[in-house]
C-alpha cells in the first residue's frame, strides 16, 4: 500500500492544552508521526510518497465537507491572532469564550469582529491550540487524504494517509479534539465523487468521531460507524450515544458502539464484528478507516485495554470486509508504541 505522508506536519506543534483548569503539555505531538515513520522503515508496507495536488483541487475537496466561512477563518486565523496583540506571536491561540450553540438564544449567525470570540465560535474545546503553521500542516494533511482516496479510485486495494494534526473531531465548521480538517470525511467524499455509490467510514479511534458523524448525519450515501469510549464519561462527551442513528434521508446510516472505559480486546473485537456487519448490510463499495491507536492499554488519555498484538487481528478483520480502503491517522498518544501499533494494524490488513 502506498503511504502518503505529510512533510509539513511538524509545523503544527502545540505547546499546551487546557485540561481541567490548568495548562498541560500537548499530547498530540510531532514525534507521534516520526515513530510511525520509524516503524515503517523497519517494516515497509509500500512506497512513502509526498503529494502534489494543485491548490484549487485541494480547496474544492475540503469545501465538499467544510463550510466556506470556516475554511476562510482557518486560513486567516494566525494573522488575526497576532494582529490582536503582537505578543501573541509567542503564544498559541486558544479560545476562552463560547456561544453554547443552539442553546439559550446565543447568536451564532453573526460572526463577532473580536478574534478571540471568533475562536470560540469555531472551536468546541480549549485543548486544540492553533499556531503559525497549523493551516499549512492541516491543509497538506487533507492533501494526503485526497491523494490516498485518488489512489484507491485508481484501483489500489488500500492507501494510508499518514498525517497530523488528526481530523475526525473536525466538523463542517468547527475544530477541536486536536483536529482542524476532517481528513477521513474528505477521503470519503472524494470516493463518492469519484464514483463509489456507497461509502462507509469505520472509526476505530478511542474517541467518538463526532465531526465525521455530523458531516454525514443526514446523508444516505455515507454510513458512519464509530466504536469508542462511552460519551457519558469520555471525550467528546456531547455526541456518540447509541441512539444517534442518522437524520432525514440519512436515518439508519449512523451507528455508534459506545463501550465502557476499561473495555478489553474480546469485547472490543465483538463490537468490530457488529460494525463490519453494518458495513456489509449497507452495501458499501469503499471503506475509510479513521485509525486511532489510542485504544492501546498504555495510552495516557484513554481507557481501553488493547495490546500491540491485537492490532494485527484488527487489521485482519478490517481486510475481511473485502473493500478498497483508505486509512487516516487519528489519535494514539503512547508515543513510543504508536508506530508499532499502527504498522501492526496495517500489516494485519495487508497480509
Ligand atoms: N488532557 C483524538 O484522539 N481531551 N483526539 C483529552 C486530556 C481531548 C483526542 C484531555 C482528546 C482529543 C484525535
Ligand atoms: Zn482519539
């Protein structure tokens, strides 16, 4: 399988995130990707490629799943942050005020002129710092996802978009959960636009893929399935319950499989079978897997108990779907093990 990697990823390197009233070091660090590259060097799965997608084509693909005002916001965010206060050049941008969208009559249809307020309009947490290189890194990552989808459209059995920042928490017009552009959604939409009539997204990250779910929630042509920590206790808390099944024409086209914190591989693997059955029943002709490795027992911010060898079996089970598949790189914060775990999953798939 070809691996489309993002040479600009390290331009996004947050210093601190807000966690329960204090600033803590960022979990989503550049070294995560370097460990995957190192694992791929000793166990190569295919050629490592940089992408060369023209700007206009990339922008069009991003605009298929994200709203134009949000993309404009991301493009100008860093300059606007520094324009507020020149000293901001030394600080990452984080929001500290929110409109509680759709509650209590707060207005979200008027974009405030104050940039600190704009951050709160477009972000849903204070754990996702934005810096000078964020837009360049995220945009190049979307390019990796698009290139991987194009490779699969060209007949490849699978392709891997190896990029950070991750994407599955980013919605039509919001960022959060370390994510800015929804790489998996961009790949899924590109597969649709390239001729696949029915595309499934099977999210195996520890955290619910709220952004992807929201993007496709009313769509009958894209099935979204997510196996994740129960939002009653786990991030992102406000979405990901089992009774969210899709809306309007997309009714029945979303499946959430929340599992309690502490869940081990046997139970997780049974949920994966349920997810794969749903993908088969849907009649998907292509698959996107937002690949989070934060289900690992050693993950510092997550609560499942998968072990490194389990990821080989996960990859094998995913291959059983028999579908052309795009993988994106999502969470996984046990930095020293994330490379082994990612390559185990992909190798299990490729065998
Ligand atoms: N300080 C992804 O895995 N909050 N995002 C964790 C720990 C945010 C995870 C709090 C978790 C976001 C792509
Ligand atoms: Zn995650």
